[in-house]
C-alpha cells in the first residue's frame, strides 16, 4: 500500500482558529472537571470544521478525513486536558 502525503490546502485563518480552539477549551475543561466526553465531542467538531474548510485526504472520502482529523485532534487535546486537571490540583 502506498501513502500519498499530499493534502489539499486550508485557508490560513482556519488553521489559526483550529490551533486557538485546541488550546483554550480543553485546558479550561480539565481545570473545571468536565467529563472526557466533552473533550471528544470538541475533537469531532474541530475535525468536521477542518474538513469543511478544505482539509481532506486526496483520494479518500470525507468520512476518512473526519476520522483522521478527530484522532489527531484528540491526540492533541487529551494531554492539554490532563494538564488542566493537574493545574487545578495545585
């Protein structure tokens, strides 16, 4: 199986919005003790926003792109959420 590392472009403002959204709410939810389901729903929302704004796997469907984006967003959000939990206990 060959991997194609090219992806379609995304507007720069959308990328900045996604990066801002990845750091703000998860650390707040971790510090307030919100459940992990809120974090995973937020990751799904970020992934759907990224796909709507134009980030997609070339040659793959929208579902695969959303699934990949959700996994990447969760991988970024979970450590930030745990950091928020840790900072709340200090």
